[in-house]
């Protein structure tokens, strides 16, 4: 069931802005209905404070995974090798500039796994993985240069991805219990598609809650709601 709130303001614009701030979303993410228009005021109420009420209903959107093996054609061995060589060349030059940063590249099931190590490696994780995600996107762009089919590249640092996944799975179960107890939906902070998918997957068989995503990248967020 979509979340609906009613907000008040001196003008409809002020009321809408308050509602968007409360829902942590953009105007495109909600349906807006004016309940009490500022123009409809009687002679006897002209001295009363101006109040406009608006109803905002959050639109519900289903999550679309960033990557699905059935959607993309499998790359050829030549394309995988080309991708690996592109990454190796780039990281070789990159590690000469960034001292104390080492890397390994491994090909498995036509995916390329890159691992950073060394004293400088942890600096490429960032707040909640912002830096490692940006670096992985860069490697995907560089690696797939001149390829007709995209080769998937996964970057990890000190098992960060595994630790982050466990943290998100634990969080999903904790919030499941909270929603079950309170009956109120919970809106999570914006996440990338990889992290959103972890939440969706962890709770897909839940008897008590359902999950969906709203918003646009990079501010797309997961909502956990009671069934």
C-alpha cells in the first residue's frame, strides 16, 4: 500500500516542499492533490492565518536489477582477454602513481575479479563503499573499451564486499522485525543497485514484509513495508 501524508503550508508550494522533505523524495516520486486551496477563502475567514493542505502519495516502483545474466549476451573469450589486458595496463600505470597499492586480476566464468591490496588499498573503500563503487565503474568503462559485449568486472578490497553484504543482510532482518512490530514502512537511505538487490533478495521470501524501490539514480532507495 502506497504511503500517503497530508502537509500544511501558507502556500501549496510550501506544503509540497514540506511533504517532499518528510518523504525524502523528489516531486516526480509522488502524486499530489490539493485538499484546501489558498484561493478558496470566505469573507469571514480573511483575517485567519492562510493554511493550504496538500496530500502527497508516494509512488511505488519495482526494483530493476542492474545486471541480469539472461539479459546480456555472454562475452567471447577474446573480449574477456581484451578486457583483462585493458584493466592490467591501466592499473599498472595507476599503481606506479599510487605507491603501496598492489592488485591481482582473476578471470572466472567470464567475469573479471580485481583485488586491491597494500597499505593504500583501504583508502579506496570510502564512506559506505562510495569510492570502491566509483572505482569499479571506472574499471568497467576502461576494461570494456572496444568490446561489443560487456564483460562484468568486480572490484574488492580486503573482503569489503563480503563484509558489506553481511551488514546489509543483518540490517534487512532487523528492519523486518521492526516493520512487523510497528506496522509502519521504513524508507532506507539511497543505495546503489548492488546493495538494493541484497536487501530485496534477503527479504524476498519474508512472510511479514515486502520490499520495493522508489526514486531515480543515484538517489534510488529501498522501502520495506508490511504485507
